């Protein structure tokens, strides 16, 4: 015994053979909706069309989803002013395109003793990009790298 629901069907309880005969006459499939119910609930529907519509909806949702791109910029603890400005201009362009920017100061060898310089450089970088982006993650040291994430400010108002 199953409870049969769907378009063009009397919503009622039928023996399984009778339910199969009804959906066969309609030219659709018998799909089990809820096996836990007493009696189980089955729906008369075109299953291939249902699966096609589900895939189509999923594809549309993926197309509408915002893809977050993270661009990386690497600096050293003693990066000079020209290189700093050059990389700053790249970061500005990335933020204007809508990408997040991950700024990294990489300490080679014994340069780890200058971690305060690296933090100052990252904070200066964030200050220069203040009008285009907001700091998502403050500078933190992980091994020989100090990193910070800057997200673009939303353009919607």
C-alpha cells in the first residue's frame, strides 16, 4: 500500500500494483517521496524532466554565485620605496577588479629578526589602500611569513 499524489491522480491510498498501473496509464513515473511515512508516499511525475529541471536550477545558481578571487603580493622586510609603490599599484588594481589581496612579507634566513619592520610595512600597505579596501585579517606571523588579507570595499550603496 502506498499513498499516491501528483497531478491528474486522486490523492489516495492504493496497492502498489494499482499505483503502478495508474502511473503507466498517465505515461509518467512512480517516484517514492517519503519512505518513512505510513503508508509510504509516492508521486506520479516525469522523473527525467524533474532531474533535468534540478540540474538546470543548480547550473543557474552556480552562474549567479560570486566567485572570490584572492591575489597574492609578496614583499620583503627591506623592500625599498619604488618596489613598494609598484606593488601597491598592483594591489589597487586588484581591489578595483573586485579581488581580495593577500599581502605577504617573507622573511629569508635571519631576516626574521626584522618582524617589526614587516608588520610596519603591512600596516603602511593597508593604510595606503584604505579608500579601496578594508583589512579582513590583521598581520599575523606564520612561520617565516607575515600575512594580511585586504577585501575590496563594496561598491553597492
